[in-house]
């Protein structure tokens, strides 16, 4: 019931073409993440789906029905805004009940649904507080509560976690994933954080300047990025890109190798590099190396790896894990 | 950063201003209180004598007093109602994007810059005049008998004139409040299924509550002392139909030269203004502490 199809959707503001033309299929119950750098049109695309912005061309189908001209309220979508957009003069109860009141439900039904939502989101103790008396994470949950009571066909999230601190972000990430498993509803989630994208998504849509660069499951994008942009965007630390002689030997304009696919030793390896900075995270060690005639390289070693700055090491890329790209930046198979 | 030291020096530095303001207020108030206890008429100089509360009894039992009190409250209430409701409507209109919005905004604000006497004269002679006025002309060309505003509806006429002057103020304050409403809140309400009316009632109005409180409080202070408009148009008449407390005090002092009676009236007006202020603060002031 919650399938969403974008058919050749475009959006321009005046002369500025923000989204040239996008085709996208989202299956019912899928958790889709839109990622991309700032200003690439993620929010705009989400607002087009929500109906808060009119499309300049193309069609939007929700549950097989053409909803391109339908006003937001009748698309049966719920949105969680980046600023939460809670109603400041209403209590938490009033906020969560608002969409139900607007739908004209009886007050005992409203009462029950609000209580259910509050229980799912651990808000029962805060129902009588005003939004300004809540912490960031609690406000976030109220915004989600307001979305789930409406029983929408799909949820839209616009960077819902970007105002939270790192620890809370990890916790809320998990909560939203659990909510998805519980409700089994379509969710579209916008973020510029590729870790959020990798951990939460069934399907990632990588956007760049309003264009879809690649669509696929997190591991698909990780294993087979279609082009340099996706290869550089997905994965942390970033993939190493090498051009010049090293790439030409493999018949490519650029080659890419992920930091975790490099083996370091004192004895053998393709390249020889000098250790610059070593970052010790405990679980991992990131080594920033410089290779003569090739360039800088980051290597990720599991666990604690003893390496002194200035030390010379041999570097061996794992066989079959080297990505090759042509001079237009497209992947070579 | 209010340490003991900074607070002490802050007090010291504020002292001159506070003392000056206090003297500015206390001296006239004290003199008015003193005069209000005297039998003091300018037509009989040198005959001042102490009468106790006689002036107050005289003022409060004056048959015009009850009417004046009612007129004052009607004037303040009427103007407040028109400006707050009309101001909200105008602010909503001016918040919409339309062609020539800048010029229309300027026109709406213009009445605020016109002196009360001038605007009252313009209304009296150009708009409401039963023979030459614009309203009369409109009524006649539509086939109705023209209304003689100041003879038949004197208080309403004055309410309209004063409301016209204060409408821009209310509009301006409410417009800025409206523009500070978070766009995402309106969008969220829209997605929650609230139509235009529900969005206004549940989102916009509560957001405007504080600004409305400010408008009501400030306007009340000024409206309690409306004077020029009455003097220029009706002179408090016909009879006492447009006599307010302020105007009654003026009549005592400058038409009957009764300084004692006028002072007593002034004190009564101060007390009344304070009662109104207490009521207002009780009623709507809680919107402000947040
Ligand atoms: N109302 C508007 N009028 C004109 N241009 C706009 C408007 N809204 C967005 N844009 C432009 O569209 C582009 C995409 O904006 P959008 O908000 O979708 O970016 P985003 O991907 O969500 O970025 P971020 O990650 O920073 O939130 C930007 O270049 C922005 O300047
Ligand atoms: Mg955005």
C-alpha cells in the first residue's frame, strides 16, 4: 500500500534547475535513504513527494495512484521535519493528538491512539509537558509520535537526527530502525551522513546536484560503486583514489581502493609508503601514508597497530578489491 | 553576570534617571492631590479654602459622571475590538505575496503619521459631513438618506475615527508577529490535515496571542486619554453623549475654571486607569510571562 513511484519528476525554482529529471521506484515497506552532499536537492525531493512543493514536470504515484496534484493532507504521508516543527503552545498530548483532531476522530479514540503512540515512544511521562520543557531527543520522539498516530502509508524524515549529539544520534538511529521493523511501513529518510545511510537503509539513493547517481542496497553500493562520486561518498574513511602510472598499469584512468582493503607489512607489498599520522581508535587504527610517485593513502587496520610516524612500510592492496574508473569517472567492470 | 558589586554600581548609575522620573511624576501628582482638596476657582482668585473631599463628592455625583465613565469604556473597548480584529485581518492580507505589496503596506501605515486633530477634522468635514461628506454622497447616489454621523451616532463616529488612527499600529505589530511564525510549523499543520481555517485557529492565533496582548495594553494606555478627536468633532455632545472622563475633567478645569473639581476628576481618572490596568494584566498579562 505504500509504494511510491517518481516518474520523470523535475523541479526548477525560477531559472535554477534543482532537479533535472528523476525516475525512482520505492516498494511498499522499504526503508529508503536519500544521501548526498549539502544542497544537492534531497529536501526538495522529499518536499515534492510530500506535496509541500509543486513539481515542475513529471508525475508522482503513491500506492499506484497519481497524486501529483493532490494536496499534502490527502496523500496520507507523514513528515518529520528537521526542526521538529512541534506546536509550541500545545502540550505533548496536544501535539500528538492534533492530526487526529483534524481528522475529526472521537475523543476516546484519540485518547487511546495517543496513549499507544506515547507508550511505543516512551513519552507517557511527558504527555502534559510543553515542547520547550523537553530535551532534543524527546522532542524528536514527539515529532515521530505525531507522525505515527496518523497511520500513514509512508513516513518522510528530513535529517531528523542532525540536531542531536553523537551518542543520542546512534540511539535514535536504532529506535527508528526498530520502529520500521515494528510498523513495516515505507520510510523515506534524508541524511547527508553516510553512516546513517549504510546502517538504516534497505535501499540507498545517492543524489548529486539533483541527479540520481546510483540506487542500490548499502552493500551493493559499497561493493560496486558505479562511478567516482558514489565510490567516494559511500564508505568511511573515504576510498583512496590513485591516478597516473599506478592506474595506467591496470588499464584505468583512476583506480580506487578502500582503506580496509590494504595490508601493511615490513616485508612485501606493491608500494612502499611512509607513515604520516596514525589515528588510534582502539577498535581500528587509521594510518595516513605517503607513497612516492603515487600520492597520499589512508589505510585502516583492525585493532591496535603499532606504527611510528616516519616509519616505512610495504603496502599490498587486496586482490580483486581494486575499483577501476575510466576518464569520465565511470566504473570499468 | 549579576554579582553583588555590579548590581550596586548599576543602582548607583540608574539613580539619577530614576530620581528625575520620580520627581517628574510625584510633583504634579502631589500638587493635583493638594488642589483636589481645595475649593479653588479661577474666577474667584484668592478665595481658596480647604473643603476636604467635597470636590470628589461633587465630581462623582455629577450626573454626567456615569455617562462619561460608560463612554470611556465603550470608546476604549470599541477601538480595541476594531483594531485587533481589523489589524489581524490586514496583517494576514499584507503577509500574502501580491503585486504592489510594498506600496499597499505604506498606505496602510500612513494614518499613524497624521495628527489626531487633523485626522478628526478630515473625517468631520470630508467624510462624515451630512451635506458635503463622502459618505453622504455615497448614500445619496445609492438612493439612501445620508446619515448625520455626529448628530445621530456621535460615539460611534468618534470610535471609528480613533480606530482608523490606531489600526496601523495594530497591523504593524501583528504583521511582524505573523512573519516570525515558523514556516515549517504551518507546513506540518498542513500535512496533519489542518485546512486554512484550522491552521489559523490552532497555529496562527496562539502565536499571535502575545502580540495582541502588547497591542491591547499599549492602546489602552493611550485610548484612556483620547481628547483631541472629541474636542474637534463633537465637543462632548450632543448633550454628554460623547463626554469621556478626560473630556469631563477638561470641562471642569477650562470651561468652568474649577481647578479643585478638575483636580479631583484627574485623580479619579488616575484611579480608574489603574483599575483598568490591573484588570488587563490579570486577564491577559499572563501571555507575557514566558
Ligand atoms: N525556495 C527555493 N527557491 C530557490 N532555490 C531553492 C529553494 N529551495 C531550495 N533551493 C535550492 O535548491 C537546492 C537544493 O536544496 P535542498 O534544500 O533540497 O538541499 P539539500 O540537499 O536538502 O541540502 P542540505 O543537506 O543542506 O539540507 C539548493 O541549491 C537551494 O539553494
Ligand atoms: Mg535539506
